[in-house]
C-alpha cells in the first residue's frame, strides 16, 4: 500500500520517537511537501556541458540535427535516441558515428543524456498507474 505524503513526512522526520514533537508536525509536513514538490520538478536529463557519460555506456540522448549550407545553418527539432558513448564519439545502433559537439558540417549536436532506466525502475515509477488500472478492472 502506498504511503500518503503525511505518513512519509512523519516517518522521515521521526528518527528517535523520544525527540519527536507533535507540535511541530505542521512544519515537518510543509518542509517535506516542499522538498517532494521540488524533487518532482527535477529533470533526469544531464547536460553534456555538465558531464559526459562513462565510456561504453549505452544511454538515451537528446540531440539536434544540424545542416550547414554555404550561407546558413538549419537546426532540427529535438530528437531522442539510444546511443553508445565511446572515445568522445556518439554511436547509434546502426553504427552511425557522430562527433556530437561543435558542428562544422551536417552532423548532430548532442545536448543532453540520461541512463536508460531498468524495467524495475520504470515499473516503480508507474506503480500508481498500474494500481489505478487494476482498480478499474475490478
């Protein structure tokens, strides 16, 4: 069974029941809810300016196609695909290899990446949806 925000807040602040103060419970709840809201807004995407993936790591990549013409550049909308990062190169599953940085000709520009979530992580993140589906089916 899923915890309510209130139950999770109380559980997280009660390290030692002897120092827990019921009078401060509204403050515990407010702080916990603010932290939970902040966390929910954090993006799982990591900017390539911040950090690059480990060598040989297979990852989800956000990128733009760049096309350079003699007098102008064209940039595509953002795309997402699976790449492997090796020796500073981005390699897709068809073995196409891209520099993914400063673009001097037709290429891609990688802007962000994230680890590919495991099946268990996806299942856990969507547990509430699965519970609602199960309840509707009854």
